[in-house]
């Protein structure tokens, strides 16, 4: 083994000397020198092209970076909002965050006027002063509307009849649309389910109120279990007729889901 390595190194030693000598000899040849210089020139030219390409790519990267940063900052302005009825908080989903929480408020179940929609009234209101100047004549009296707190008219899980109804306004980043689908518990493909629950409205023979989706695991406002009425939340049942049965069922309660995309 030792002998083999020794003879190999001898071989490379002589070969090395041989090739150096050969090169030196060739460089003395003007024609060979000419072609060597030409090859070198070509190589330099090649590197010049590479350097220019590199510079161009560097510029392109800088432009891309700038465009990405612009897009990133403007994407912060996108988003969609929905109200989660019956909860103090927003769903624990990536990109969904609480804007504020409050208590459901709207028209009294029996009053014909007031607003038609239901509002999420914040827990920390900034009230107008008692003598807010509506008119230069303080003796003028005005008509006005009412707003009441919301009460459940059913019991579900931890929540019971007459508990007051909380709400949470939720913001979804990276979304531009939100919708409530009645009679569904899942969202169409590519939509993200925020929450599902049961469809509610006012009692059928009282004044009209809007249909709202109350979370299937409802929270309630602490120590609010008194029958004070106000904006009432009743479950909604389907009635067959112009509503096709099947797929609907007479007198069965309807589900609902809130989806974003
Ligand atoms: C939330 O989404 C962001 C952006 O898509 C991602 O980087 C992050 O890892 C996600 N976080 C969780 C907890 O899924
Ligand atoms: C649906 O239920 C209501 C209330 O009980 C009833 O009056 C009506 O006749 C029913 N309709 C059908 C198609 O069964």
C-alpha cells in the first residue's frame, strides 16, 4: 500500500513539472499568446455581462421589495366587520379580532316605531350632556325614539330565559366580505366560518324586528336575569307553504352561520 502511494506521488510530481514546462514553452509561442489573450478578453467580457445582469437583478429585487411593502401597508386597510350576537368575544380564529363588545339594543318588542335594526351598544358609552343644546329655544319640545336592551326569550346551555344579550363586533383582516346564511351551519367553499347558531327574531305577533344569528353557545350579561323586556330574541320556526317542505320542516327551528371571505 505504502509503495503504491509513493509511486503515485512520484508520477504526479513528474507530470506536474512536465505540464508547467510545456506551458512555459507554449507561452513563448507568439501565436499561442495571441489566442491566450483572446480567450482572456472573452472571459473578461463574459464577466462584464454577468455583472450587468447582476446589477439589473438587484434593481428588480429592490423594485419588488418596494411594491411588496406598499401592498403590505395597504392590505392593513382591508378587512370585514360583522357582529356576533350572544357573545362577549370574537371567535378564536387567525385574523379575527375584537373591535368592541357590548349589549344588544333595539326597539321594544311592542312599540311600532323606533329603529328597525339592532345595535351593539358599547359597555363604556360616551353620553351626551343632560342639557345638550338641540335648539336655541330651550322650551321647544321634541319627539324622540327609544332604545332598549335585549333579552333572550329562550334558554340554551348556560344561558336562561330573560338573561340580557351580549354582542361583540369583530374585524376580520384579509377578508373583504361577510354574510349571514340562514338555515346553514357550514360555509360555501373558500369562505371561512366565523360562528354558527340559531336564527332569531321577535315573536310572530309582536312588532317587526330584524332576523339575527345568535351564537350556538350563548353568553349572557351577568346578574341580568330579570323579566324587563325590551328588544326580545325569539327562536325562528319555518312554516311550510310557500316555504318548500322538504327540504324545510314545518315548525322546525332554523340554524344560521356567519361566513367571511
Ligand atoms: C396566522 O396567519 C398568518 C398569516 O397567514 C401566519 O403567518 C400565522 O402563522 C398564522 N398563525 C396561526 C396561529 O395559525
Ligand atoms: C305548520 O304548522 C302550523 C302551526 O302548528 C300549522 O298551523 C300548519 O297547518 C302546519 N302546516 C303544514 C303544512 O303542516
